[in-house]
């Protein structure tokens, strides 16, 4: 489903929500070329995958220690243990 089809499907589902009529998922799925469960998912409020995840780095707990060790003159990344 391309983005234009998604917007058309979302608009059609919004109209059905506004008129309080139950959408025919199978008919809409045939019209837009997707599975009926996809239409149902979007009708129930799915907005799509998030653009990015708020996943912390594995090195976050050691960030202060790494910065402290890198401030030592003439130390390499290997000496700090980052390689």
C-alpha cells in the first residue's frame, strides 16, 4: 500500500467513524489491495511504525568513565578499551 492509498483509506475510515457506521473490512481490503486485518488495524487507531526508537546505548552507563579516560593526555582508544 503506498502512502496515497493509506491516506484515502484513513479518510474513508474517518467518514465511517463520523457517521457511526461499521466499515466492511473485506470490501475495503479488496478496494485497496491489502489484507482485511490491516484495514481493521488502521480502523482501530494504528498510526504506523515509529520513525526511531528510544533505545539507550550499551555504553551509556560507562559514558562518564570513558570521557574521563579520554581526557588523559596521549591516550588512545585502544588504551581506553573502546577497540
